C-alpha cells in the first residue's frame, strides 16, 4: 500500500460487506462510474481518488438530507459493523473493559494494520486526545469514524472537533465523558 492507494481488501470490507445492504442499484451504478465496481472484488490496491469519490457518493446517497453526510457515514460504518455482526462480542467486550483511553492507545500502536491513513494520538488528559492524520481530504468522514469508535469503546458524550486541516494533514480534538 502506498499513500496514493487504499488496500482492496479494506475497500471490499466497507462497500461489499459492511455497506452492502445500504448500496442501492443506483448507488452501485454511481460507484461503478467513479471507478469502483462493487459487484466484483476490488483489485489489490484502489486509487485514493476512487476511494474518496466512493465515500462522497455513498454519503450523499445514504444520507441525502444530512447536513454533513460524510461525518454521518463514518459514524454509520462503526455502528453498522457492530449491528451487522462484523465486530464480534468478545472483542468488543474486551475493548470496552479497557475503555476508550487504553483501547485507543493500543490501537494507535498498531494503526498501520488498521488504517490506510497514518495516525498519531497525543493524550491531553484521561478523556481527551488529539488525533493527527496524514490525510486531510476527508476530515468529516474521519471525524465520524472517530466518534463512532469512541462510542463503541464505551465513551459517552463524545465530541470530535477539527483543530487543523490542510490537504495532507488533519488534526482532531476527541473527548468524552
């Protein structure tokens, strides 16, 4: 994987598994026109531009009336993974026992295995992190993913705010009660 591609297995995981029941024939046609045919397995690597466009199209199609559809799609991905059985109970139970702080710190140590976007966590206090990502093209989508992840780990009253955004970097403040 390079900075300009997303692993095909992750693309398939999102579009052919987690979002499969959300992808209408109309959205499927839009995705195919954008370079992502969800009716067949993705190639080994998918260009980041295709991924970005697929996220944008999916957000607008699945949440057409939402003011920030990409953020809502990020949150939806996390909740859908749970409700549709892609995250198994024992793993989630163990992560909840650790709590958001420790689970996020452990995940950050292995971020290259979980995320196509390099991440850095900076602990501000026991219930707040600054999260930096080496890609500023989809801050709303990433904010939604972070929000959903912290909630899934047992955080309540989750707040995610963009602190800094450029084309190649974004920083968030992530806090919870």
